[in-house]
């Protein structure tokens, strides 16, 4: 598959026009985004931004404090719900969608199916979450197809572990958390989702969830019992097929590394036999397991959070040298093109927050690297392109630099872009327009330049380590090339303007199969209105340029014949 761009969005907050934003506000007080808010105009605007895929986060029905019992949906106990809206990762029905997102709750699945169709009509593909490791403490499917047994329905709770069980139990123990669960009762207690095998999780645990049993005996030395096939494997395969049959195009698999790789290697090929184009993306944070989950787990792509994200964040925060970019891609080697790059997602702090950079404009050099360094996919989080700050105190989430996934809320930056449904950015500030235009040009370069989507990369940093006119700790430079399509990409993480002179070694010409001494037309894809004089590429003459603070250039070079 060619390089693609994922736009992650939390539908609950997308274009929620309510501006009240009461702390800990209810659904009625603060409102909620709906499936219908993803209009044809909205999707067209995202397509023009450069997105190819939309990750609709939090689609599956999850535990919430909102009461939908009038619609046949069992209510959740507030003692084990995080926030008024609840966590999208505390799924309480794998076969249903979040009723908050529906205009007509009775037709919520039809509204989701219409969204999938509308997204495809706009030329975009659909990704949804698959949350395999844990479910809400009160999981119970109201919408499961006829003949499907519910998770835990046939469990033997007198056993702490059984390969026949879907959950892990603590026989003879009541659920007694180290916080006020407001009268919630659970007997026997079940293990908590973050591998807490105790009846007394604390407020820092994923206490709103329970761990699913894939045949690993955590109680007795991590023994694995995968033969016969565990019941949980079969149930989860059926759930994946259910959603794949809805016409979605991919799954982002939450905390995939907490589920045995053997399950993934068993289930993904089965899903792909019926849906060969479907992609699977794993959230994984253990680099020593990357190849295992790609080769044996059969995933298409993995998060590169602890690699490229952490490196770029440290460079942008002035804690590490830009040389760390080289170290990050070298560690990955031949799997670099299978890593998903990003600078924001729902778990991480906003670039514009006071906990990170203080302004989204400082993201430019890091985003250029994220987008152009490899052939792997890239992701942005809704509002990132609008300098969303994430500095609200929503309720369950305080001022932490993140956009809450637990509360009913609205984002002014998204409202200003939506501009009453026109999605033309009419209410954005000049700074927001500048940033969004940067993202539009950068992301669309993926589609116009085969050097980015299909080409090879040549890192120029090693050749400039002793170059006094190259700020090795604040600059990064590299080539991308595909056939006749040649790009020189240079970024600066410095807070002042730099005059840079880049040495191009003879080895670069050999590796890229370029002749030395030729003249080249030069155009910056991020600033197409600026004219540059022809340049000479030679190992004897350095490439000179000026770089503004926190900026970058993507020079398209065309040989003058």
C-alpha cells in the first residue's frame, strides 16, 4: 500500500456547536458531536487537507453516565465510569455504536453505516478502534447477533484462570477499590484491564475495565494454553468480522501488545482472507517486540511512539540533539516503512499546550520529518492543524495539555474551522490559517511527490558533523529520491534564523545515482511562491540556504538539461 495520511478524530467532540462547556457537564448541558456532523463539506475539507483515512475514534458503545435505558441499553454504574461521557476504551458492547453519536438512538447503527458510506463517497477510508485487551466492568451486549454468546456468559468464576473463561477472577473476593466506587458491587472481583490481578485497584489503574483472557495463565507463571483455541479468540474473531463486513477499511488495535502475538497471527490472516485490503495498526510500545508483531502477529503497521515520537518531542523540547533522528531510523532498519509516525494523538499532550511547545507553529520541523523521512504512514489528531492547545479543565480531565476523551466538551478551534457548517475556516485567526496551510501543503506533498511516498532516503547528517556552517544539534537534512523525482529536505529546530551550508558527500551521488556538477531548478514545496536561482549539486560545493526559526524546506530539484 502506498503512503497514507490518517486523520484521527473523536466524533463526540467534532463540531459540537454547544459553547457552554460546564466542568463535569452532562450530555444535556455540554452537548455532543454526532455522526451527522461529518457532512460532505467537512469530509471534502479533510480530503483537501491531505487526509486519506479517517480514524473515527470511540465508535464502539462504551460505559457512560448518560442513561439510555429508554432505548433498551443497560445503564452503567457511575462508580466505575471515568467522567460523564466515559472512556471510549471501556467498551460495553462490541456489537453496537455509541448512542451519544446518533441523532436517532434507535437508528444509531444505520447512522454509522451512512457515515461509512459518506466517507467513502468523499474519497476517504475508514478506520475504527478494536479494543481487544479489556472491556467495561459491566460489559453486556444488548445488540449481539442471534446465536452469539456474550463474553463471560459461560465462564466458571470459581476458577482464577481457565482457558474456557473470557475473564480472570479473584474467587472469594469482593471488588474493593482504593477509592469511592459509590456502591458498585462485583463478586467475585475480576482482574483489571492494566494487568492488575487484585480486587483493590487504585485510581491510577484502568479500574473501569476488566482484563480479557486469551489463554495466558498470569496466576501460574504466564503459562500459555492455546490448544484447543481459546473461546475468547473465537469471540473476538467474530467481532472483527462483524465490523469488517460493515465496509470499514482498517482497525487501530488498542494496546495490541497486551494480547498474545499468537492470537494476532491466528486472527488477522482469517480476516484478510475475506477482506484482503483491510489494514491492521497496532498500538505497541516495546521496540524489542516490533518484529514479532509484524512478522508473527501479521500487523501491517505499528505505532512508533517510543522511537520517532519521543525523539522528536525531546528535540523540540530542546532536551536532545537533532542527531537523534538518525539514531531513531537506524534502530528500525528494514521495518521503518511499517511504523506510523505522529506528533499528536489522544494519549499525548498537544504541541500547542504549555506542557509541550506552547504553540503549534513550533511543530513544523518535527512534522516535516514525521511526514517525509520514511514511506510509512503518518497521522495527525483533529485540531492539531488548528493550534488546539488542550489546556481546558473539562472535568475528569484537568489541565494536562490533552483533549479529554472522558468528558462532554467542545473545541473552539474546531468550531472556528467549521464556521457554522461551511468548513471553510472563516472564523480562524491568521496564525491558525497559516498553520493549517502549512499542514495542507505538507500532507499533499505526499500525494504529489513519489520521492516521499515511494522513494529512498539518504541522511546527510553524518557528512556534516564537523561542518561549522551546519548546526548539527538543531538541523537535520536528507534526500528523498524516486527515479527522476529528487527532494532535498532541511529542517531547523533552532529558535533563531540560521544560515546553513550543507555538504553533500560523493557517496550520496553514488547511492542516489546522480551525476555531480549539474545545475538544478529549485522550488520549495512549502513556499511555492518564492523563486530560487538554479543551484549546483556537487561534493565540492556546499548547498547554502537560510532557515527561519522552527521551520523547514522541501526543495524539489529538477535537473536543467
